[in-house]
C-alpha cells in the first residue's frame, strides 16, 4: 500500500512540474488542444485525399517495376533460347557445309576420273584416226610410187630396146614390175 502512496505522490509531483513548466513557457492548454485537433483534421484530410492517391501511384509503380523485372527475365530467357537455337543452327549449318564439301570433293574426283577416261578415249580415237589417215596416205603414196615405177620401167625398156612398145607390152611390163615390187615389199 505504501507503494501506491509513493506512486500517487510521484504522479502528483509530475503533474505540478508539468503545469509549472507549461506556465513558464507560456503554454495555453485550450490553444494546445485546438491546434492538436486542427493537426488531426489536416492529417486526416491529407491522409484521405493525398496519401491514397500517392499510395495508389506507388502501388502502380511497384506493379510496373515488377512487370518490367518479369519482362526482362522473360526476354533474357528468350534471348538465351534464341542464342541456343542460333548455336544449334550454326552447328547444323557447319555439319551440312562439311557434308557438302565432302560430296563436292567426291563428285569432283569422279568427274575428274570420267573426264580423264574421256580424254584417254578421245586420244585413242585421234591416234586411231591418225593411223588410218597415215595408212591411207601410205597406201596412196605406194600406189603412186608403183605407178611411177611402172612408167619408168616401161620408158626405160622402150629406150633400151629403142622402139616404141605396144600397149600390150606396156601392160605386161607394168604387171611384171608390180609383181616384183609386191614380192620385194612383202619380203622386207
């Protein structure tokens, strides 16, 4: 009980000290309560009319920031997916390019071989034709030579004998010369 008395006296002393301090500083309690009520009214009006729009604006901004963060994450994921797709496409393109190069080299080798074979065949044909032409020229030249030799034999015989030979004699001498030439050509 004594404790209650002590607490009561302390409260009374504090009240008197507060009243004395208030009077020393010129505190008017009516004016103080009026100003406190005015402050509460202004704070309520500001809270109702200013803070709600500001809070709403801050919430909207918070939502936009959250949306921007989500969009940036989504864009980053899409970018990573696009980069992975690009790498995959580049890898596939490189593999296809290597396959095309191998195929091109194979085809070039085959084409080179075919062209080489064609060139060999063409060269053999040219050589065969040249040989045929040379054989034909040789045969023609040989025939001309035989004819010239026969004519020379007939002319020489006519000069040696000193008379003109009849066409039958010329033919017979020409045939004999040809027979001897053919026999001599076959021996060599």
